[in-house]
C-alpha cells in the first residue's frame, strides 16, 4: 500500500492541495495501482521481442525534391524589419 508520504509527495509535484480524506482515498487508489504494477511483473515476457511501439510505424514523408522557391528578396518583401537578408524579430528568450 502507498504511504501517506508517497501521496503527499505526488500531490506536491502536481501542485494539488488535498484534505485528509482525499489523502486517504488517494493513498488507497495509489496502493491499488502499485499492486497491479507488481502483478504485471509476474508475467513471463522472455519470449516477447522488445518494441518501441505497439504497432508498426512507417515514414510517410514525400521524397525530397528540389523546386523553385522564393528568392531572399521575395521572402523578405513583406517583412516589417530586415537587415543583411535576414528577418529582424523581437527577442523572446531571456
């Protein structure tokens, strides 16, 4: 069973403020989850190949082909601020 300390720690991480009754309820629920996770350890998976995904995933990107695109001048034509063929933007990172 999960201890009151475990529930308080998880609640603190989630920035939840729990009453004593809620702590007791979640203590039981967290204990049940942990008990089920322990039960999963009993399953023999030695014959199962490790996988990153449950279903196969395929690359769906199109082939990369060169195309005509904007020139730097065209791309910058509507820019409110520009210098040295670059867009000038407001700093957003401290």
